[in-house]
C-alpha cells in the first residue's frame, strides 16, 4: 500500500491549514489516522484506539463540525484514509469500520469522505474542498429541480419537499416529517411555473444536520405520499439541499432563552396550563391561524372550565414571540407570574416531528391523509371554545399615516416629477400637485411597474421600506441590495483566487 505511507503527511498538512479552534483535535485525529493505518498493516486489530479515546475524539469532532463549515471542506482532503480502507480485505475493512460506527461524528466523517472519494484508489494531496454551488442568473425562472440540488454535505439542515398539490396545508405536510431534535421552522411556497406544474414547495429547517440527512435518506428508501381533497396520492419529492451559508443554530428555549439539551423538544410547541376553555378560539385568532400548525386541549379540573392548551407553531421564532407576549403583557383572561395566577404557567411540549421514529403516516404505505386548510376553524370555532371574543392581534401591524412628500423637485424621480407618492393605510397613493385633495390608490399592477423602475433609486428607499414594513412583506430592496453585494464579493474573491 504505497499510498498509505504518506498518510501522516497529508494529515499534518491538512490540519496545519485549519484555524485555531480545530487545534484541540489535531493530536486525537492524528491518533485515529495512525491507528487505522496500523490496523491496515498489522495482523492484530487491537491497535485501534479504545472506546474511551474514540468517544473523546468524537466529542471534539462534534465541536469542529458545528463551529465552521469551511473546516469540513478541509477534512474532506483526508479522503485518502478511506481509499486506504478500500484496499483491505472485506473482513478487515468490516472490523475497522465497525470500530468507529458507534460514534456519530466519526461515522459521519468517514461517510462524507466516502461520498467524495469515488472509486479512485490513488490519493492526491492537492485535492481542494468542494465549492458551494454557483447559481445561474435566471434562477428565478428555474424550477425546483434546477434550484434545489441534493447534497452529500452532512452539515446542511435544509430539506425541500416538492410535488405538493394545491390545498395541502403545512399541518398535513408535517405529519410526514420526523427527526432527532425536530424542526425549527416549516414554510410553504407556491410556484406557478411549468416545471412544478403550479404545485407547492415546502422548506424544512431541522434543528440538527444529522436529522435532516437521516430523514432525506429514510424517505428515499421509503417514499411518502400525500392525499389531496379528491383522494389522489402525490409522491413527495424530498431533497437534502446544500446550503453553503450553513452555520449551527443557537437552540434556546422560547420560555427562558436557556440552551436546550439535544434530547429536548424543538421549541415550536408550547403548553399553557390552567387555560380557560372559553377563550381558546380568541387566543389562537390573536396569534394568527396561519402561524399555527395544530393544537390540543385537555381538561384538568372537574368542572371542565380549565385545562392545558398545547399549541404547535410553524416556527420557533413565533413560539418565542408568543411566550414573551404572555409573560410580559398577558391577556385579560390569561397571565402568568402574578400573585393571583394560581396554577397558570408555560412549559415546553413535544411535537410529533420531534420524535425520530414511528411517526410517518397512519398506514403501512406512508400515506398521509388529507387535512383541510381550515381545519382549525372547523374544530375550534364553536362552543365552548369561542365564547370569548377579542379584536387585537399579538402581532403589531404598522399602519402608516399619510406623509407629505418633502423632497425638492430636483430630488424627485425624473419620471414622476408631476406627482407625489406616499403611504396611507398600507397603500401607495399618488397625489396630483394641481389638486392636493385628489389622490388615487395604486393597484398591484401599478405597484409592480413602479417597483421595476424605482426599487434601487435612493430617493425611493424610505418609501419602499415603509411599504414592505406596513404590509409585513419581504423587503425586496434590501434583499436585492444584499444579493448584489454578495455577488460582488464573490467575484472579487474569485479574482484573488480565494475560496468561498
């Protein structure tokens, strides 16, 4: 095995390029490589590290995996280690791999090396890390097949589910999702181009990258189907998507912000004890039905007037906002932390998707029954749940008052010097200079035309920012601005020979 002889040199050169935090595993990782090298040459397999040593190394690798995406690319240069293992006889190779199979991050490292090594038995010390994908200029016109490519990088937490027919809500999608640590959010997007046939696409962000990879692999082996309102089956197109901007998330409790254990719930599901049953419908309306995945209510007193309300939201951010609202402001019928609040309190709860097994589908063929989009209304908008009515929402909608267009004529956009534009009641209105009492509200077609010509005009920046904020829409101006800056930096990095 000539290519094994220089293995320590490859390891030394690779680790020398890693940043300071990875130095803590230099000795341990070198020990692993050396031990595996000895195992390939010696007649005894006893030269492998002990179980305790491997556990310590696996813990350090976990820190490395979760701290910096680029260091994983450097570690991929150790692919020669796996190629060396390929040259062993089958029995010896099985012994070596079994020794590290018990440790998640060592196993993940070998798996990632295997995915990139191919079947080439020659080792090159000049191999470079995999580069993030370069998206085509017409990405917005491309379908999901072109945008979302499967990835072999185990650090990605993003999974895309395609081929979702119209009328299927997130509540049904999530019935077919599970994984260790659960999800941080679920979002649905409607695509109208020909490549998707007008079907929806769902984005899932898992709490752990290993769970995202395991889920995608599970569905690849055991396809999952969703039933539409007519009873037709649609096979879900599940892909583990490469995200070059990946960074390990801070998982904090929505109740107190403290870090969550690995075996804790995802933080999307919270329970409210001693909650009045008559206020359930008003409470979830204030939260917003579009933010809620599902909820349940369990009576806890003999009178049946109070119980535990458990709400599963679509994002951990929404759960944190809700808990903060209840803790700081409260509602007229529900507060916590006061002298007269009795048994009231907030606690974390588990979603179905937080548990890693036994949850996919209600039948043996992984077929998820249809759930109507208005299932919350059908189930909870009747007595005894809707006896209390409220009008306010916990999500503050910023309504803008009419403002005078104060720029001098020289600062007005050249195509609109004869008119004023301003925000009123979340609408863009056009006021004619000749008659200050006459104005007109722009329809969506006019707004789109105005966007195309003025989005990047500095004089219009404030108006567009207020419009997107008042309507709770994605700020396209800032997104485009960030995209141009990112693209400029990427081009400059390529000119200087720097990686991403």
